[in-house]
C-alpha cells in the first residue's frame, strides 16, 4: 500500500483538477461546542485522469494528487452542523459546502448523513485549456465513541459534471471559426461518478483533536480502466 501511494504521488506532478475525497470527520455533532476548525492534508482524485484520452501518453487509469486545506464545522442546532472546506493542490483549487445531520444515536453509537456540493477549478493551464467541475456528494457516517476518542466508518459517493474547454491553435474555420484569432475551442463535457469507504479515529484532548484516516476509492474511468486508489489523510484542529 505504501509503495502504491508513493507511486501515485510521483505520477501526480502533472495533475490538473483535483477533488478532495477525504472524510476526516465523525458522525458526532459539534454540540455542545459551537465551532470546529482544522487544517488537513489528504490524497485527492485527479478528475482529468478519470476521462481517458486515447491520444494521450498517460496511463488509462485514475491518478491522485495531494490536497491541502482548511475545514470547519459550525453547529446550527444539537443535531445539525454546517460544513465547509477550501483546499488546493499542485494545479487546482476547490471548495465544498454541506450539512451533517445526526439521524440516530443510541448510547455511544452515532449515525449521520452528510450531503454537500463541490466545485473545482484547474489553474496554471498555460492558456490552452480550462477545466471546471461542479458536483454533489453524499456521505453516510457511523461512529462509535469511547472516552474522548471516536472511531468512524464512512461510505461516500460523488457525482461530478466535468467541463473542459481546449484551445486549438490550428486555423480550422470550417469547424469553429473565430473572426479575430486563428484558433478554435473544443468543448468537452462528462458525467463522472466515483465512490469509496473510509475509516478514521478521532483523538481529542481538551479542545484539540487529531484525525488520521485511511480508505479506498473506486473509479470507473471513462474510455479507460476501472481503478481503485488508496485514500489517506489527517486533520489537526480545535473546537470551541
């Protein structure tokens, strides 16, 4: 697993639009506290690799890149939290906004649903292509608490609308004429789905918490091969 993760990180140097696929959360609501805020680092999915171009020299499987970000949970009521994230990778930035609703609690067992909306934009594209991704996700979180610690299993799934505009420098007026410049723009649009499972442990000491996480993500690559990637990350934060 470690060798595979290292190989993925080496391959990620050419990554483009990368989406954060980590959970790094529990089913427990923020209440009785009001806010949680954390810095985190995790492996994200390179969405450009999920659409395989047969003319490309890249492998026909999905690849990953490291994302760095900040996440926050804000208590709206004892059973509902507002969640937000902002993150960046080597060549893209993104954000997520959603809710976490506690659906069931019995003793030290908790079950929550966490729907969210995502946005990712590629950057540093040298003006020859532009990538934007709009999407939605759903997570089901089950947590067992013991003392000040909590173990969590999360099942998650994503739907993403992938939009790419590619600038071609050739003058091809019969295809896409441009009156001012000798180029034409090719528009590509794909529906991307992927899903996975995560396991993490939340260690809490006073108002500080630390969450390490591992898991896997399954991705049916368009025009490529079905891929399964490891997922790992960690978050360090405070609650008050």
